[in-house]
C-alpha cells in the first residue's frame, strides 16, 4: 500500500512537472521531458506491480463485490473531478503559478487533458515540418488524450479490468524485484521536505488514480 | 532539506551560467542568465607589488545575447549563455564563441588605446565645416587615449538547431567548431555562417521511440578528426569524421555495465552524463553524472579506469531531490593543467577536488565568510549519520539552492574559478 501510494504520488508529481515545464521560458526541453517520462514510467510500473501484489495478498472475495471497492470511490471522485474541471481557464493558471501543495494533487487531473488543447494550438501555428514534431506530442497521442478526456466515465470501467490482467502476466517477477530494490523509495517519506505535495492526503484527488493512469499512459506515450 | 532561496538576494539575471579561462589563463570569461559576458583579465605582476599576485579584474562587459521570440513555435528563446569557448590568440585581439539555446556568436574583443585627432573637415563638436572655409590639408594623427576595450560580434551562426544547444567545442584546426543540441551535432567553419554540416543525428523517425539525447560534446584536443559526445543514458561515443560524413556510427562506445546493487527508481536519470571533458593530454575523458565523476581511458571502452564519489550521501535522498528538481542539475567537471587533479561542484556551495595520483580528495566551500583575501580555505566534511563532529555539516542541513555547477581551472597554474549562483570566486594557490 505504501509503495502504491508513493508511486502514485510520484506519478502525480511527474505529470505536474511535465506540464509546468511547458510553461517555462525557452519552451519544452527535450531532455527534461524524457527524464520525467522515464520516472513516470517507472512509477507506473511500480504502481501496477504493487497493485498486483495487493490483489494477490487480499483474501479471496466472491467475484461480484470485488470490483466494487475499486469502482465506487473512483466514480465518486471522478464526479468531483468532472465538476471541478468545468471551472474553466480562469483559476487554472494560478494553481500552476503559486505551486501550492494541495493544488498539486487536483490540477494534474485537469492538466493532463490541457496539454492536448495547448499543443493542438501550437501545432496549428507551426508548419507541419518533421523537425518540429519533436517538440509537441504526435497527433496520434493527442487524439487519444482527447478521447480519454471525453470518454472518461465510459472507459473507466473497461480500463479497470484490463490493467490487472496485463499486470498479472507482465509484472509478477518485476514486482518482486522492484519491491526488493525500492526500500530507498519507501524511506523517502514526504514528512521531511516541506515543499512536497502532501502524500495523498487529498483523498478525492488521489482516488481516481486508475482513471488518471489512463491519461498518464497516454502522456508517457506522447512524450 | 534546507532550501533557502539564494537567488532572491540578487537578480536572477546575474546567475552565472558558464565560466572559462582562455588558453593562456590571462583572461577569464563568465556568461550569465541575462545574456551578458564579463571578461576578467589578470593583472600583470609588477616588481613593486610582489605580494599582489596577479589578480583578476574586470576587463570587458558586453551583452552577448538578447531574448528572442520564435513566432513559428510561439516560444521564447532564452538569452542565457550556455557555453563560452575561447579561440587561441592569433593577433592582438581576443576571440570567443558564446552560445544560448539557439544561436552561436563569435565575438572579437580588442583594445583601443589611441584615437585619431586633428581632423580639419569637422569642428570640435563634430559638425562638418563649410568646405569653403577649408584651405589646407591636414592628416589626423593618432594620440594616446584611455584604454577602451570593445567587443564586436563578428559572426552570428543562427537557425541551425531545432533543439536546445548544450555544447560548443573549438576544433584543434582552429578553422572549425561544433555545436551540439539534444539530437544533433553540427560542424561549422568560422568563416561561413549560412551553412553548417550535420555530423551526428540521433533523432528517431518516430519521436515516440526516443530513448536518449545528447548531453555534451567535445573535440579531441589534438586530433581534429576526433570528437566525443555523451548521452542521457550514461554512455559516451567517440567518432572519427574521416570514417563518414554522418558520424552516426561511432568508432568507440564507452559504457559501464550497471551495478545491480545500486539500481533504484531514479537510476536512469542519475546516470545521465552532464559533462564530458578530454584531458589535456588527449588520452583520457572525464564524465560527470549526478553522483560521480569518472575517468575513462580512450583505449578501454567497457569501464572507466577511475570513479570518484562526489556526494554519495545523496543516494538515499533522490526522492526529495526529484521533488525539488535538484536531481536535474547539470554539474560540470574540469581537469587541472597537468591532468593530475579533477574538480567538480556540489551543493551548499561545496566543490570537490580529487587527486588522481594520491587518491586524496578534499571538499571546499565557496562563501563570503570563508573567502577573505589570502584566507586559507578550510576543508569541509559532510557527516552522513551517526555522531556529527564539531566542524561537520549534516546532510539535512545542506542548502540545495546553493549549487556549484560551473568551475574552471587555469591552464597551467593552480588558479580556479568557481561560480556560486551569482557570485564568482577565484582561488589561487598559496605563494611562499
């Protein structure tokens, strides 16, 4: 659980950093984006493998109730996130600028779809030169992000089932290896650094991790 | 972790972003975030003032780069000077290359200590006289004036890089130089600004398959056909330009196998090489990644011959360093003139020197309190847990906003320049 939470926190942080780096003077830095996406990928793998382990260690439940604990909180929280999203452009730049820790949890849920809009605008203003393609996500990834944004709730239930199944096949050994190696990760408690976003204290924002995962998957692909 | 914001005490534009001695060590150039270049010159040692060993004073200051805007991509181009490289002196003037993210410029720095006087076509205020009043021909004569140092841009090498330039390197033929960005390296002739040759291109056909970028590049000090470039994956490639026009296939590939016991969540990003430097002899290369400095023998590709731990106590703090972005800091490293000592920076305004022969190392601090003239720098020590001795500083008390990314070593003497945010420290060896 700890591992899962930590991985989630790092994923959130990475998405936030990735978005924030676009706002910096000088534009998107390729090396930084690559490094952030590497960390995000590792965090995602860790999260998925920790999830697999959590499933394996749970006592066996009848099939009907078992998906529910996962579905209900995300659906509630998702409704909250959806309600928050139509707040629009206005409050959005401020959370980014002030870098307040509590907002860091909420904004990534909104910010991941944002780059799709921002990048689309930039893309249309530049020539479709292959030389420029490196600085904006590819068209394919952007369309998927847009689809993710729109088809959130419908995809949610579909998405929740496949990842554990995928994780089952790909990750059991990796999970063990990762968990053995990541004692350092667990020791880095967020208690010490004051600037760190609170580790999943903001529960509603934390909970739709699985739906955020979809967007994160696409964000990783895009970068 | 301590994060006092040193930059709030000064202007952000004054943050030094590069430091470089020229080939004789007479001049020291610094570039800053505001696009300015400041050149210091060493005082000539005079017989009268034996104690004042050549000090460095400001010689010239000029604005090298201005912020620009790329309208096509709606991106601002920072004026921050990423690198300065000197050309060897060939006449009375000095030449240097300075670069920001996109444009390289060749600057000529020259002295003027005479001025022509005695024009008879103009009056004292510079207004043209009525030609009817001029009855004699007078040739102006050169008269001494106060020394003036002027910097003029002689060449502007622009529009050749899609990505951000991280390195420039002057070739030993003194006719060409290279500029490297994240994915490409271009070769330029100093005389030609509207063309450059692309010699390395690692851009994949599909950007989604991108796994590594170029982080630094340098020409061999003697062989004008050889250069190296480092990658974000911790590898170094040595290329020979005689082999082919496009050096995508390396001649040598330097990579150390990963130590599985050191593997962690952030392994990949801390293995990224932030700087690569040839030794003066040309026999070795030195690389800097986040936690170590490594020396490689050009004849051995499978592992470095020496590895030095710069601040291994940070290995357990990588998570926090990721949060405050310090894990992305790009430290540089330098050789001394005889290649026997290497130096690199760290946090808390500490910098480290490693003696390759005696295997001794020292940690020193660049701070105002410690740097009164002729004061001797006291070695510092970081305590890694357990009992902290009196003079030691604990890891958690380190100030991560005070980082030394850029240092330089005089080519022949024991004089070092250390850039600590917006302050430049110059340390000299004690004279007996």
